C-alpha cells in the first residue's frame, strides 16, 4: 500500500513540476529502504524539489508550494530605473531643503510604483544621510505613491536642512513585488547664501523746521499705521543685521557746508510687528558712522524673516535751510 501511494504521489507531482519550469527541476534518483512491515525491500524515489532563482517554490515531500512571493517574482518584470532631473548632476544650489524630481519609469507589468531615494556623502553610498522608501513614509512625496507607471514626474521635498557640502543621490522604483535598479548617481553642492533687502531704498524726512524732531516719511503708513521700512532676509542661514550712516551734507547753496550729524538720526526695530510698541522716538537709538554691533538691528535672524524699522531726525535750531543727503548702509552676515 505504501508503494502504491508513493507512485501516485510521483505521478501527480512530477508533471506539476514540469508544467512550471522543467528546465529548473532536478531529479535525483536514489535508493531507499521502505519498511513494509514484512521485511525490507529496495525501491526508487525522486526528489522533485525545484527552485526558481533562489526561492524554493515547491517540495514533493509535502506536495505544496513554499515562498509564493518568490514564485511570482520569477515571472515579474521589475520597474525600469528612474531618470534623475533635479538637482542636476554637478548642480550648485542654495536651497537647504530642495525638491528632488525624477521621471516616473515604465513597468512592463503595468504595476503602480513606489520609490526609494537615497542621499549620501559619498558616491558609493557607504555614508548615507537619507534612505527613504515611500512604502514606509510618503511625507514629502508628490504625487503620493503608489503612482501609475510610465508617465509624469515624481517629486520629493527634503524635510530636514542639508549641510553646506556636496551630496550624492539616486532613486529606485518599487513595484508590488520587488525593487528595480537604481538610477544613475548625481551629485550636487549646497552653498551658503546671505541675502537681505530693504523695502524702501530712500529714507526721506520731508520738509523740516530747524529744531524739529520729525518722523521719516514711511514710519507710519499702510494698514494699522505699520512702518514700510522693512529688511527681509532670504538667506539660507541665520544672519546678523547691522547698519551705519554718514553725516547728511548740504546739497544746495543756501546751507553751504553745513551738515546734520549722523547721530541726529535715531532708529528702532521690531522683529514681530510693523507697529511694535517699542518703535517710538523715546526709545530711539542713535545711528552711528560705523556698523553698530552693540545695537544690531537683529541677531541670529532666521531665513525668510522680516524685521521692521522706524527712523527719526532732529535738527539744530540754527540749522541752515537746504537739501541734505547722506548714505545709509545695512549689512547682513552669517551669524
């Protein structure tokens, strides 16, 4: 009876193995001893375990399949490698949280795709700073994976500031069964950038009577009487902002070589409000002929921020009438 069952099992299993992959089925004829209870006899048996790739798919001893995923992988076409777009190879950028993008590759099986992006300090990716799969976390990916294969552009925005150095990056596409090959490796360099701008390049005090204290013309303007003198930083690092001025000198015959000392101009700043309560003449700080690091406009000022200022001018009672001009300079530098 045992011999009959073994023969039936072999008839069922061997064709099944051949129907899947005859070229990878190994038949190893061996001699075994079967105990029938009435004595020992010799018979032939077959080991019909077979492999596809490195995954064991079936085993005749249990007439079942193992590692079904491995079986499907053998017949799956992995997605093609993405083509990197930005940052381009060798690019120099100032954005510390850049938005990477690449073309969405094709998948011959029409599977939707996830992506794995890696950023490293070296071209062989031994020192990796980011290794992120959208299968684990889709934050920063746009559109949100999985996405249809074969068309369009995928974006990923870096979530943490990069350092000022050279990086290497690559991307691979992932279908439901396996990850495809990585793209070509690109490198890019992040540089420091210090940029500040003054909203109004001219600070005018209008017509003044000798001995008067006057506001600059745009100290109180716009909604809520907020000042329109503002310094905005678009730097990619924190900055310190200082300024200096020079004596106002007479520009007309009526006042000859008379001057208005630079210290007769006072100022105040507020980093949170264009109409800050501290921005009054009584709180004013005298402008200096050198960059005033003792009284900076702002310190450790973060990127994409604006500081608001007001200015006042006081004149002597015997100030000569006429037009006076001077230069006002702001300086932004890395903190």
